[in-house]
């Protein structure tokens, strides 16, 4: 898991790429869940929270540019 401080230092483009990567991971985890191959079900919530955190980061950076 990446630390919150490291996420805050990302640029907008890096954050968007990371969101895409996390969404792919979440997609793959769903298939593993269906096949009962998942080891840690808490990963779902962790990935969802990381995606939300990155979206918030991007929105905050956009708001700072507009003001």
C-alpha cells in the first residue's frame, strides 16, 4: 500500500494513471472472488478508498488552479 503522503506528491497525470491501474486491479479481484481465489477480501475496500483518495486529490488540484 502506498502512503498518503506519497499520493499527495503525484501530479494530475500520475494520479490518473494510478487510478486506471487500481481500477484494473479491482476488476481482476472481482473475477478472483467469483472463482474463490481471493486471499484478502479487505483489498476491495482498500483499493476503493485509494481510488476515492486520488479523485479527491485531483479535484483539489483543479480547484487550486481555478482560484
